[in-house]
């Protein structure tokens, strides 16, 4: 299945060098969970702070059991804030 | 003791500057800055006063931690009745001006009356005098600061001033200090202009003395700074990317108000984001962002300093804008960008620079442009009326409208009245995305439910900094809550509102609360100030301030009907994103909030609540 992974802020360093607009499209195994896809990017766990699937927050404990579906958008940020 | 115990009372009608002792009984109940200045305003003015009349007062105030070793201890506030809102206003600014006021030996300056001619206040330690500002009237905030420093032969003078917006009663005029920091919201600059007060210039050389327990204070501030440094948000995220990092976050969540809240996601959000500010431009090979910056005493340094593209149409013939300058921060980038459908980063920075230069709140300005663009889209406003094509997404229109508003030209005069008055004039009041006539900040409350309640009940009109539930609903600080749920939000909003009152009144930046809780602030206050500043006391002070502000607004004529959101957010569901199909649940949350507050069904504090808080 095809999913879109978006890595923002300092996590953009973990994207393939040819990536543009903080995103990469990739093919994942059917039923792959959030954590499995994230592991492909070898990011330190403490940096994968804010994880959204189609805009919905996935808490750390649910990432190993939350399956992705065709066309899902997985977006990740390190600890950040604004105002 | 934290406080200097000294207030300067400036009667602009009589031309007098008279020192008086700070009311320490009130300081004990309201701490400082926002809380204490609001207490003075409540005691000394009629809540029904016309904000732009001489009978309104304007107070510049510091807190007990302003100017000290406490991290971010550079804040000051401007308290008055807001020109935009007709509600109590407390607008908070960083930079260096607040600390300088403390170094000059003052806690607070109370301005009353109206000067018969333009003046500025010059304050050098104990010496205070009103000086003629005829030569400054008409100058920008940037020119005013430069001129005052040059005339006094002192580059270390700190200046807060108004630009043409404040002089011309633009209702969202702000007061700018240190070139690009501002007491930005609610129209405090219009109040200052109505008093013929162009600027306040301060030079203080006395430092801060009288910290109650200095060893304990140094230990407490050092420990608290370590908390900020060790925290991933305040130690790394904010310095690196600033507040602008939220642009993509909020867009992904479907809570980025777009085209006057018609949409909740902006297709060009990435082009105006923090990440875009780091990318090299094709035109000159340079990144928009130059560096980050800090206000006085700040160990976070979230501020953005950027350099605009010299080839951009907005500035190619205006070299004065080519240098490194303040911005873009998230709120300005959103209001000037997504709110109008404009995805041109350089145009947003140009508009932001003009807001700083001429003294306008970019949130209210940008959102008012968004409302005008919707009126134009609907055919209610025409090209002839506005003087240009004002379609959503037009960077050219944005840049022209900011010039027209700053200079009070043509349709700019109508924009300068804010969206509520403008939309009412053209028969579509519901298209103003505001509460108490103040425009929304950068979060759509269909996608972040709690912030809708915070907007609706904010004592100074729609504002994210009166109860930043986004910290919890989006960022998980201090705990993650579901942004799409309404359950538990009344309690969450109250907790944020009361705690923020303490942060504001202490004289520190609310951004510390991404890492600090009140438990980190408490030891600093206890060591700096006389008296009991326990956690129980601080919680009570925060709640007391909120209820005092509420009482003022009720006495000014506001009712529960003013604690509401525009119909669009209650009846037009979000079209995309996680909140697709949802409206804001304000009608469910508001009665619960009133109960949590100890207010009756009409939003009036119960007698028992007032007695408990000593009001």
C-alpha cells in the first residue's frame, strides 16, 4: 500500500535527500503499523513526539498497534510549541 | 521585595508627573503587572467610559520578576479599556522596555487625561517630564525610536511608541517597543493616541534591588532556567523553529482558519511555514530566516529575525526594508496569510514589517482583510469601493491594503475599524470572525474545541493567550487531551486562564509554561517578594484576577451574549480534516464553564465566589 510520510522541523534531516516539501511517498507492507513505518527512518524515539495519521494524534502506546491504510498521511514532529 | 513600591502618575491634561507609593495591599492580592494594573483601572475608572475619551486611563506596568534574573523577566503590560473591544484590555509585550522601567525605579506608570498637544514622556530614573512631540507626530514607530535616541544622545534609551495607526485611531493600533515587540491587541495604541501621547522613553541605571532573599532567588531562578534548557520544547524546538513551526501542525490537524474561516486547511500552508523560512530562495540563494532572537533575560529565544527578498514586488523599490528585521511569528504569518488565502511568504513579511513600523496588530489587521475579501467575493464590496481587486489569495491586495490602512487612505480607514464594525456596516455582521469585536487568532475552534470556549470567554475578546488550551489539546502540555472533544474542556479552560493570570502578573513570558508549571514560578516569587506566595495563594490570585476582569466587563455592559462565537463556527461544519462535519460545541461547554467558575447561568459571579476571592 502507498502512504505519505511527512517529517517536519528537525526531523526533515531523516528524509531521503531528494525529498521535497517535507514529504516522501512510500510503499509499505499491507497492514503495516505506524511504528513499523516510522522505524524505516531511524529517528530517535524521543524525537518522534507528535505523530498524526490523517491529522489525528496517535499516542505512543498505540503506535505499535495502529495499522495504516492505503493513502494514509503520517506526519511527525519533534517536541515543539508555538503561540 | 520584587516591587520598587513606586508608581508614576502622569496627568496629561495638567502636564504633571507625580510619584506615589505603590498600593502594597493591592500588590499582595494581585501580584503585579496585569493583575495589579487592572486593579488600579477598576478602582479609578468608570467601566462605561468611552475608551478614547480623556476619562479612560492607560497603565504601563511591570511585575515583581520584571528586570530580574528570572528567565523571560522582561515583560510589561498595557492595561486600559480597549478601543477595539470596549472590554478591559491587557496587552503584554517583551523586548527590553519593561526591564528598563524597573531599572529606572518604577513599577507602574498611570496615564490619565489628554494632553492638549502631542507629547512624549521622558523618564530617566527619578526624573520624569513631558516633552513636546510635535516633531514626532506623523513619524513611524521606528523613526520615533531613532529620533528620541538621537536627540538625547543616548542609544540605550528604551522606547515604546505609537505610529500613524495609533495617531489615527485605527482600532487595532498597538504600542511598539524595541522596533518589533508590541503590546499588540485590543487597540491599546488607539487609546494612547487619543491622549496625544506619542511615546514613552525610559533610561534606567539603578538595576533591580530589594530582592527579599537573594541567595534563595538565585537558586530558584537557576533551577528554573535548567528546567527550560532541559525541556525539548523550550530548550530546542522554540529556539530553532519559533512559533511558526505550528503552521504545518495546525494545518494537518484541520484547524488552520483559511479564507475567513471558510476552510480549515490551507493548501499553501507549507509555503508560509517555519520550514519554508529555513529554505534557500531561488532568487538570491538565501534563506528568509537570519537568526533567532531573545527578549530581556530570556533563555528560550523564540523570536524570528528575517531578511526579506529584495527582488520581491513589495520592496524592490524600498531599500529601507531590506535589512534583517523582526518576524514572521506564527500568528502574524497566519493572519496575513492563511486567513486571506495568501501563500506568498515575502508578501506576508512585508505586511508584517508595515504593521510593526506603523503600529498595528497584524492579527486583527490580517483577519479584517480576510473579512473584506469575503465581502468582495460575495459582491457586497466592489473594486470601486475598495480601490483594488481584493480576491482571496491576492498578495498584491494584501500589500496595498496594509499601506492604505497604515496611512488611513481610502478603504484603509474602514479596515482600520476592525472586522466587526466593517461587516456590520455592510449588513453582514456574522462574517466578522471575532469575539467582543476582537478577531480570532490562528486556531479554528471546530478542530480544537477547547480554544473556542477560551476565545468566547476571554475577558479581552478573542485571544489565544488568555487560556492557551492548544498546549494540551494539540501539544500534550501538560497532558494530552482530545482536540475534538468538549468533555472536560470547561475545567481545562479555567485552569489555563487562572494560571496565565499569574504568569502575566509576575512579569514573565507565558511561553515558559511550555516547560514550567506554577510550581516552578512559585519559588522564584517567594524568594523575590515579601509575604506568602504559596501555591494556594497563587492559584487564588489567578482566579481573583479573572473574576475582577469579568466584573469590570459586566459593569461595562457586557452579558453572557458576548461570550459567544460567530454563527459560522456553530453552524457550518468543517469541510476537511479530522474535524470534518464538526462545529464548535460552545453551547454545551459554556453553561458548564459558568458552573465551574462559580457563576450563575447568566455568567455573573455568584456572591459566594466573590466573597471567597475577596472581591
